[in-house]
C-alpha cells in the first residue's frame, strides 16, 4: 500500500496523516490550499485500481454521496477517477465512531440511544428519498461529534433502489449488522437499512451484538433463523415500548418490519412523549421461518418489495451504473445452503467422535488457542466458580462492584471479551461481579456535561441531585464538582449532588465607551453592577473624562455585583501632527533636507533651494518638543511644538542661516517711524544700506514719516516669521511722506 503522507494531490490537497484504513481504501487527513480548509481524502488502494468491480464500487460511492445533502451525512467536495489514482474528497469530521463510544461506555442510556437513532433515521430517510440504500449501517460507519450530532459515512457499497444484492466478498456489508434478505442474497430496499438500525439500537442499549459466532457464515445463519436474546432479559430497565421498537426494526420478515425510516421515527417520537407506551405487539414471532431447500427444490426468487410509503422521487440511475439493473439474480442462496448443510453434517460427526472417545473439547485444540466464552450475565457462584471445565482452562480474578442494572452475584463485565482467542493456558480472566452492598467509588465527572455525568453516576447505582451554580468560568452545563467528592466511596443508592455551571442569573455588561464616569456609574448601579472608581487615565484624542475602554467588555456576562474597570481619557492626544512653513534659501542648488523631531529624523530628502516657501508636517507627543531643519548638513531653522493640542502649536521659530555669504538678521518693520527712528532701527539690526525716497502726501500725519519699506519687515508681534530674515547687506528702501509744496529729495544712508 502506497503511503501518500506528505504528498500533494493535483497541486491542491496536501496529505497530512492517515485517519483510517478500510477494505478497499485509505482515508487521509489533508489540507485544501485553495478553499483553506481541512478535508478527508479517501484514496482507492493501489491493488484495486486494476479491479473493475472495486473501481465501480468506489465510483458508486461518490455518485451516491453527491446526490445527498443532509446535516447528518458526510459531504462530498470533489472526486478524481484517474487511471493511476482514484480518490474522493469529503468533509473532515472530527470525532470518534459510535462503535468506539459504545465500547468506552459499555452500553448507552435510553436518552443517548434515542438521540443518536433519530439522527441516523433522518439521514437514511433523506438517502431513501433519493433512491439510495446504504446497505452497511453499523456503528463503525457513524461518526459522533463533540456536540452530540452524528454523521453517516461510508457509502462504498450503497446501491440504488431495488437492485439485487449478493453475498459475495464484503459487498454485503458487515455480517453482524446485515439483514436476512442480504444474507439470503434476495432483493433489498430501504427496509434493509432499517434492520441494521435495529441491530445498532440493540447494541447501544445492551453493549453487545445480537448474534456472535466464530465465523461469518454462522452469524449469517443466525440472522436468517435465530431470534436474538430479548433486550429486557439483558437490561431489565429498558421500557417495553423501546424494546418493541427494536424488535419490529429487526423483524426477519420485511413485511413485519418498519416500512420506512419515517414510520420508525413516528414510533420513537411517541415513545419520547410517553415512555410507558406499549405498541401492538410485544415482540416479533417469525410465522414464516427461512427454509433452505436442496437443488431439487430451489428457493424461488421473490421480486423486489416496494415500500408502502412513496419516496419523494423515482429510483435514480446515474451514468456508468445502468448495468446494475440487469445484473443476474444471485446464486449465493443455494450455494450457502449447501455449505451450511455440509457444516451441520461435519459438526454432527465431530460431536459423535468426541463423545465416543471421551475427548474434552476444551483441551482438543488447546495448543492452538482457546476462545473466551461469554461470562457476562451469568451468576458467578452458581454457573462459573465450580464449573470443572472452566477451572481447567481459565484462571479467574473477581472484582466486586455495585451496578444497578444487575442483581447481586451476576457478572457485569469481563476482560478479555467473549470471542477473544488466547493461545496460552490457563487463560486469565478478570470478572466484574455485581455486589450492590459493597461501597462504590464515585467516578470523577468534572468537566463533563451534566446529562452525561448524571447517566454515568446512575449507571454506578447512585441517585443524582442536580444543582446549578452561577459562574462565568465554565461553559453552561459543565460539571464543576460533586458531593460527595470524586474518588471517594459511597453506598449504592446514595445521593450524589452534581454542581454544574449555569448562566441563568448572569448580567450582560453594557457598553460604557464614550460615556463620562458619572453617567457610567449611574447606569451600572441601576443594573446591580458597580464601577471601579480607581480608574486609570490614558492619553487620547477623546475629550477629557470620557471612557475609552472597559473590562469586562460589552456583551460579557458577569455575576451580579461585579465591578467594572474602565480607562478614562486624559484629553491629551497620544500623538498629534503640526504643519510648519519656512522660506527656503535662494541658492538655486539641490541640497539635502532633513527634519529632526526630538533629535529623531522624520523627513530626509533632497530639495531645490529656490527661495520659495515650503510647508511640511511632523508628528509627536508631549509639549515643548524641539524641531530642527538641516539643509546641506547645517542647521537652518528651529522651533518648538506643543503636541498636546491637535493640531500641534508651533512657537519660537528661528533661522540660523539663510545660505548667503553675508550675516543674516531679522528685518524690522519701520513704517510709521521718522527718518531718524527708522534708520536707527535698521542699523540696530545690521542693515546699513538704506535708500530714502520722499513722496508727496496731503495727510499731515504722514509728513516726515516712513509710509512704506522694501523689503517688508516684521513688527514685534511676528518676529521670526517668514520673510523677516535677510542678509544684512540687503538694500532697504524707505519711502517718507512730505506735505505738498515741499520739494522731494532722495537720500541714501551708507
């Protein structure tokens, strides 16, 4: 068998690990890298690729599932029918099989049995409505999910309605669950699946199969001729109505069986409403037992039996499967009859020989193996302890344990299980014998759902009391503890109290974000909650005092009286931005332009120094943050920014250099000054190249005063603003007003 682990199929399905190996295929867990999901990939084994029958059955499974869309049936996503590789891509179901669950629990309670059976029947009714018969219903083909739902899988031997089944190879299904008509090789319909559901119910309720033998032929013969041991004899606590449902589902005559899954569901629903209900018959008695005839009187082949209830659509025939309706009637029936007659004759001769020569059948094949018999249900003291044959072949270890399902002295469990083949003798057997007077260890059910915990404790013989506990730690229904505590001892019949998580009294937390503290406190107190007034403050652009976060968050459920913690805005932005505008030097050269905020570079580029104004944005936090501009590697401009406002506020601008060879200085605004005042102010700033012009004016207040200047200077309120920094050798022209009639003159101060 090739191992595809680590390989990628069609560039899409990345095989991760083997999930299971069946008769004709291997199921892998894989990742679908296109749909981004985990899938199950069922790959036909290499040795069957050349076998046309296996290829047909594999293809038939994908066709069958592709017609179905039901929450209790595994989905199919993709198929591949290549010559070198055939696979089906299906829904990945994470869980365990119903078989594994039954083995873990020993047997299931009535509630769980009904819960699982109803889901199986709904899935089958959907398949039957589509004209598909599963033919292999068994616990191994039913996946149990953690939420209690089930998925029916493995339609590998499914057929479309009213086809003929034969008892050849494993295509008939698992022999312990097949219907009499399957074992006989007769026609099948949806009632075939219903028989298998009955067997599954029998196993869930009792923890054992209705028919067990050393070989498949013997089990098939039992399916045809033998009535199973009544459920009530194994488990007296099973109500009559539920036993009647199982008996009718397992009726050997298809006419006496439920005709549809829906009909069986109706009876189960009636039982759920009234557990004391009794149906028309207590159990089925076969009035027309199966007969095997010799070659001279061959058994007639009956036509397919049509369901009494109409299906939702006629039988479907898919391309590539048309030949199914034309298959010849099976010849397996007469052949099996001959084999069985031969086995009976041989068994009779063997029994006679053993009796004649006084040979003990237990020791005849002891050197090969010993088959462990069934001890469960037997009285240990009366049937096992003093049995001479058992003493020769088995060594018993007895464990006494309380069990409400059995009377004292009855074997409730055995290890190894019946049917196990052991080569060594004597075989060591551990028997659990019921002793309801002995102390019982209370099992640890913490973490379970309360319903499962209740069933577990009741199966141990305890009475159960349920108490909800309001909590936010555990999921609803989860068992927190028991009293008496787990792993302590108590007498059978004692009361064990289960404390389970409940959210019935919890309060849903409202949203407080955006509220002020006073309003939030008032709201919480009205809901039987409180505000933690030792709150923290954080910088935020939201208004001061406004709540910016909370714990627990909105929608969480908390215990009444819980304290809610909040974080409140300080009103100071955590970060803010500021726009700064400067005049670039007039060197007409491209130089590096770097802006430092708190000594960390935020802008680093190259720009043309063409003397224009340039605006850039910086971000920061806090107040009094230094900002410096370096041009050509030298500091050119500096200021401080207060980022606690949004936008930030710029202050203390200062130009260190203009890029000129002459020293730079701030050019004062001398408009309105007299000539003497103006020239004095200019010289004070280093500007000595002053040109004076006089212009006529009719305004006597402007006589002898500076009317305008070029370049324009800055007054005291905007010192350091754009346009105020010039080389000191810049020529400054001032215009002085003169009343009409007085001549004008031009004077230059140097």
